[in-house]
C-alpha cells in the first residue's frame, strides 16, 4: 500500500504490525490492533527522525513539517519550542507583570505611599478577577468586568484603576509578553463602552474653611502646642501640600533669603518648586529649629527623628480642634458643603482668598500653588516660576492669617 493516500477504509483494515506509507514521509504505524499512530519521518542533518501526530492533525501537520524542513528548521525542535512557549506564557500572569512593572518603575515614584496605593488598587479590584490569568488572556471584557461595577460609584478610583491596568499591559507588551491592542486603553476603546469619568459625577472638593474665618482659626491654632500644630501653621502660611512640608529637610531652607526649595522628587508634578517664606512662616521655623540641625535633618520629624510627621498627625489635630459638645456643629466647617474642614482644604482657601481679595494675576496665584498650566501653549512660554512676584502675595496672605484677635469665637464666621 504505497504511492497513494491511505483512505479511511484502508486504515480500518490495517491490523498487521508495520509501517504503512501515506505520502511525503507520512506513515501509519501499527504496533498492534490497539496501538496505532500517525508518524511523520524526515531526514535532517543526515539523521532520520520520527514525529508523532494525532489522527485528526496528521496530514495538516505533516504538510507544515515539510515546509519547515524546506526552510531549514527541525519540526520536532519547533514543536518543543512551542510547548515551552505555552508553558512560559502560562507563568506570565497579570499579577507577575504588575510586580515586574513595580520593580522597574516603582523606585522612581514620589514616595512609598504612592507605590502602596498603586498596588493596593490592583490587589482589590484587578487581581481577584484576572491576577493569576496568563497576561495574554486579559481581554476587553475582563477589564470591563472590574471597571463597570465601580465606574459610577467611585469614578476617580475606577479611572485610576483603568490607567494602572493599561500601564501593566503596556509594560508587558514592551517585554514581549503581550501582543495586540491594549484592552484597557481609553481612547477609541473603553471610551466607547463607558461614560466619561468627568460626566459620571461632579468633582467632590476637599472641605475648606472660608477665607474670612482663617484669622480666627489661626488664633486657635497658635494657642496649641506641639510639632503638628507648628507644621500645620507652616503649611497654611505657605499654601503648601502637607506632604511637602512634612518631608522638608533643613538643607532645603535658606533662612537668609527666605526661600524653601522643594526638590522635584517630592513634588506632585515632579518639578522643583521654590517657595518664598513669609516672616510669620520664618518665625515657625525658628521655633522648631534645633541647635545642631544638619542639611538632611527633618524640619518636622515624627516620633523617630529619621521619619517625618505622619499625615494622620495633622488630620488628628484638625479633628481635635473640631471637638464640640454633643449635638453642636463643628466650629470649623466648609460653608458650602457644611462639612468639617480637612488639611488639604487650606490650599483651596488660599486660592479663593487670592482670587477674591487680591489683584494678583492668575498665573502668579497658580504658581504659588505649584499648579501645572493646562494650556500647553501658555505652559511653553512660562519660563520662570515667578518667585519674586509671589513673595508679596505670600506676605499679604500671612498678614491676613495673622489678623485674627485672641478670643474671637469661630462658629459665627460661617453664617
């Protein structure tokens, strides 16, 4: 039975042990009535090799193998490589890809808290759904399965989660672990399946004190002892983010020039920021200045000198200042949201005061807050940080903060 293809009838009749030729090196190998298999025999490198095939794929695979041989490849080596590749892909899970990205890029992020938040979001939402799935198996529907339940409830978190999933997949693609379009990409992809995060829910601003109530608040704050109170006072006087002030070291401060230079590594926009220090804030620094400060020593250390005050220290301070008798309203609250104020809200208070009570240009005010200009053309021409134009602005703000008189009640400020 040689020279022509074996038919289904022939195969049923072949019970005698032996090799029965089909064509082009393909054989039907009968060892016994129960042990029968297709084998593709070929020569490569002067050596005869047998490649086992299943009945369904025999002729197709044999044809592929012949093409591989013509191209100088060993079909068995190709198959072994494919098996190894599948096993490798099975080990390249989304979780592993995320951890690889964290290892590669995490050290460049601003602080450990950001790294922790980045991973915590994936651990809470993405990992339970497809963390242990092969990275290539993460589909558009898989991404939607974790985004859709939270998209309308917590749009800011959902938007960050989408961006982090996209980053993991992009990094995996750069490694050669992922092929095809990124299923977490927004433009031209998920934007067609989900509403814009900006339209889902209006932005909830941090509860902020009315600027008219700041003098009374500062009077109450200055009556309190402790490093947290002095740190919060400095934060308010400089309109800084609390993390920037809590992480400040004496080497960043020029007391003679009254300039505080925050390095780019600790700034939200990753750009160095100079802060003109008003006299009232200089007074705070002198109150906390140690006798032997070194350039690396923290200005506002925590319980351990090598660790800054925690964010919770300032939060707890504001909460203590809001303690009132039962059923009474908190004395320091946002007049619009009617909610107790928070530390970050003082930057909003400064912004509203500067816009309503002063004539300083918008770009000067925004520079004081270290905001990045959204207009790219405007940003391209902003070659200076306007530090000297900001100095009188911060001096006026400090004067406003110091205008309160001791003993003035705070509750009536809110109407």
